[in-house]
C-alpha cells in the first residue's frame, strides 16, 4: 500500500518550527502496517496545497495531510480539498455547538470566524477534536476520481497542533482506518530501546545472527540518537509475529544488557517504574547537569513516590554545606573528581534517607578543561545498598548534549545496579 504524508505550513519551510509530524505520524502509520512512501511539505497557499493533494491522490492508496483546518486566513485546506473533489461545504450545527462549548468551558466567547470550522465537505467523515476546535476530516474515495486506475484511496485531513493531532490520531484515525480496511493485520513492527553501545557496534553484534531471519523476510533498522540506539524489527505475512519474536531472542542473547525498554520507553520511566515496584526511593546530587536529571525524573507520572529530593550544588561551598563534601577533598582533588562524586552521592543519600542516590560533577565547557581533565570530563556516583561506585566518562559535546548524555549514562548505571544487570564497560 502506498502512503503519502503532506504537511502544510509556511513556517515549516522557513525553519521557524520543527516539522515533528513526519517522525510522529511516520511511526504511528508504520505501526499500523502503513509505512510512508513519500513525504512533502508545502506552504500555506491554496494552489500549493491543492496541487500537492491532487498529485498524491493520483498515485497513493492513502494520503494524510496536516494543518490548514483552523479559522485564520491562511487555513485553506478544507476549502481547497472540497473544491478539488467537487464537494459542497455543508454546515454542521452540532460541530458549531461543540466549538461554542469548548470556548464557554474556558470562560470565553466563540469568535465569529471560528464558525468556519463547522463547515464540512459533503461525504466526509468527521474526526472529533477533543483538545481544540477544528475537527479532522476523512474521505473514503471509492472510486478515487483523481486516480487513473480508478482504485480507491483514503484521504485524512488532520489539524496542525500536535496537542490536537496526536490524540485525534489515536482516538479516531486508527479506528477509521481499521473500519475502512486500510490497515494491514499481518504487519508486525517492534522497536527495542538500547543504550551504552553505538549504532555500528550494535549492528556488528547482530548482523550475522540475524542474517537467516533477514533471508526469511525480517527487516532490521537502526536509529541512533544521543545516548540511545533504537533497534527495529519488522515483518509482514502470516509468520510475522514469530519472526519478530525470534529476532528479539537473538537481540537479547547478543546485547541484552544494553536493552532497557521497547516502544516509547525512556530510561527515567524505567527507573521510576522499577523503584516504585520495589518500594524504593531516589535522591539526586547534581553539579554539571544543573537539575537535568531531576527534570527528567519528574516528567514521569508517579515520580513523587520515588524521588525524595534533588540538590543542584553548582558552587563548591554548597557541595560542602548541603551534602557534607569535605572542603579539603575539593581543594586536593578538585570539584570534578572521583572522591567528590562519591561524597556527593553518599551525602544526598544520607541527607534524604533515600535507598539510592546519583551524583554528577563535570566540565561542560567550552572552557575550564586541563590536560588531566579535558572539557567533557564527568564523574558520576551511584550509591545504594550495594555500596557506591563512581564512573568517569568523556562527553565532548555542546553543553545541552553534554547534560543529556550524562543523564543517560547516570540513569543507565543506576538501572544496571537496581536490576543487577551486567555492569557497563567503563568509558574513558
């Protein structure tokens, strides 16, 4: 099945806004057995939108568009698609009333212009918008008048804001695709989240063991990002599930200690889940990461059952005052050192009474490095009932990437300690 995505918005082409729809929708569609074949981005002009949809519908089985459904003058997708398909726009009073209640629930009066969102092309299925005002629209074009072979095509129009698009896709689009028979029930895809091993090294471990399964139709993909590598297995056909399961067994045997989750799992979510399950708690002592570890942990629902407290001890004096790090150790070894990282972790655990504590102290740069401790040097301490371990890494990146990667490494060290997973190799 040929699937195309068209994202609309001049702001995307100007680079003012990151086009995240491709990544998110591409994954959602692939999980339904509908991987994208083509993606295009067009400006907010009538002709560009209409031309892009006309071209896509002339060759694709399913076309998805984003944006252009709102009430402003540059939101023209609804009108231009109706014109392209030769459909009348019909007013739906129930949609207008829903929009009115949306504004009233927020103590506001519905702007007159917003009423345009209640006009729907004849024959379109309305996709409710529970987080905004513009409903989505879906067409089952059977036959498709724009396709030379006359075969049917699906056309789905989604709003642009992710806070509206994401729940609409999950709550309405998936069901519509299944009811209309666009989804493939014989396609299986599964993504495993790994950390601690680079993309090329991961592939080197898996390439030969997976080769027989690739010959049977398994598709293997790797996606590297800061501190993580996704390993994706996909297969189609009656034996797809079994094929992906066999691939997962090989991954576990060859690199299982690096696998921390599946799908959308994050290291911080795994930590909150595992500590909660065990009834254990955590404390954080940060210097170079400036609260980034705490931010990521508290982004996870239920973190309050786990995180007792966090300390951002950027100044040396505060390391001593808040965590009891001996000032003479800082003077003798430096704030970025194994003894200080150890004392920070143990101090946070002692002060809060937490079962586990993690500390970070390093040189984020771009200045401050020495021959012995170059920019990017970081020490992280992990303290728990099993004792305290300190690890040294060299993360030579910009400050933001440095903080994220340091958090990844610290969280993985804690994960391994909690789960008693094989310790990761030390990184110089």
